[in-house]
C-alpha cells in the first residue's frame, strides 16, 4: 500500500487571513511529528513563505523531506491568464530552487487548467499533485507529457474529523492514498472569522489525529512516498 503525507505551506487560511501563525507555530510541530514517526513528506511551499521563513525551508530539506512549489503567493491559476500563471509558476520555482531541488508542484486550491502541464514540463517539473479525486478527477496516476500527475485523495479537513469517522473514509480510498494539510490547521483557529470546516479540531487535536493517521497506515505495512519517489517508480514502469 502506497501512502503520502503532503503539506501546502502558505499563509494562514487564504483568502480569509494574512497572518502566519501556521508558519511560526504549526510547521515546527509538523516537522517534529514527522521526525517522531520517521516519515518523509512533501512540503509544497509558496515562494513568499519561503522568502519570509528561510530557516523553515532549510529545516525541511535538512530533515530529508521534499521541497515542492505551491506557486508564488498562493495565486489561483484558474483566475489568471495563461501568461500570468506562467510568470507566477516560474517566479516561484526560481525562488525555491535557491534552497535545493524542486521537481514537484501543487496549484493553490487544487485548481489547475490542463494547459499548465506544458509550462511545468518546460520548467523541469516532473510531478504535479494539483488534481483531486474528491473534486471529480477520475484518471488516477498518469503522465501528461513528461509530467506525472499524482492526484490528492481527500480534502484536508477529512484528517481532522473524529477518528471513528475518518477511519471509515480512509478504508475506502483508492491507492495511492495522497493526503494534504496546511500548517495553519495545526494551530488553534476556532476564534478566527473563517469557514467552519477550516477551524474545527484545529491546533493540538489536529496533530493528534495526524499522528493516528500515520500509525494506522504503519500498522498495515504501508510505504510512505514523496512526490519525487512516485515519479521514479512510474518512470521505470513506463520504460518496461
């Protein structure tokens, strides 16, 4: 069984807030949890957050995780012209590659018109994880040109549901099982003026539930992969 834990590293709950509590408080907690569970994850950073918190980018890399792009400043690609989107993608990749290798991408809000695959390919991106099964994407893991699409399985709020409820959801997901969350979900957001689904069970409860999710799959002998590792595996299968 293949499972991935991924994080979209951005300012707090866009577009509602502009604060960065998730960066200062949430992301260090997540890195501590990954170290405790001995799990390597993929962290899709906006370039803006990488510029403001370079020490966290370096920690992600130093602790063996994968660095990916989440666009420049969380611009939604479906709201931009193709050229505006291209410029945002290229700016983000340029900034992030100052820290290390970047070969994976996830679009903000998982909104990704297909004509961007060509732009990713031209900029050396090997893996995209912008499509989502819970939003109706049906094709599974597949190549679009030379870019491998590895779709997200569920919305991030699923992993904050009561464990007895979410466990039923996990069992029904198709493989590979790709989870994502945001650092701001791991700080208390209950008093913020945001949607209910963005603030329930945030903070330490979210950390506890993510730990349970990881333990659940470990007990089943699951293999945890980064986005880059999917590319390596599927590229080998493609050659056979």
